[in-house]
């Protein structure tokens, strides 16, 4: 895959437990996605596309969508794009973990 230059992560909150003033559809723009942290983990079996393919990336702790992701009990659909090209579609795992890096960023 070529270099990703204009990443964005579109979020669709499918639960009904967001705060009243928070939108069900949110976009995390490239300013909050840490450069060079997007990695794809493909899990193919006999050349079939697997539903367990994964993407990981780092999001700046200043991104307000992080609070909504943590607070919801509903599913969050995510679409990773590079400009308008869809790179990955899936759901945010409820098995997320936080890590502290040298830059003070947090992983999702």
C-alpha cells in the first residue's frame, strides 16, 4: 500500500447513549491521527477475506471523540479513509487499551 497522506476516521455511534449535545456521526481528521501509526493486520485464510482483519492507529489525546468512544456501550462503526478512498471498514473493538508513548499520545 502506498503512503497515506490525508487520513480520516469516520465514526458512526449506533447506540443511543451519547450525551445530548454529541453527534451520532463524527469524523476524526488527520490532525488527530498520529502520522505513520496506521497499521493493517490482514488475517486471510485460503485467500478469503476475513472479517477479523484489523487496523490499529494512534489518536491524539486532545481528540474529543475519544470520550464518546469510551462512554458508549453501543457499537461504533468506523470507516478509515485516505482523502475519499475507503481503506477499511469495521467496528471499534471494545477490547481497546491505552498506552503512553514518548509523545504523550494515547492509542485506540
